[in-house]
């Protein structure tokens, strides 16, 4: 999101016309709830 905001600001500064909205369909794995984060994490979150 930060890069997109920077690109939008650069277009505004340069006077470029913004891109039109893209309503493309996004693929979602039908088994996403059961297929994420298999195994144990590579690092502990308690190190911070």
C-alpha cells in the first residue's frame, strides 16, 4: 500500500492522469482456511 500511495503522489506531482479503477477478479484458494501456516514457525515471536 505504501508504494501505491507513493506512485499516486508521484503522478499528482508530475501532472499525470491517474489510472482507472481495475475491478479484476482475485483468485482465492478454496481451501485457504486449512492450508495456511503448515508446520511450526521458523522463528519465535517472543524474541522482540
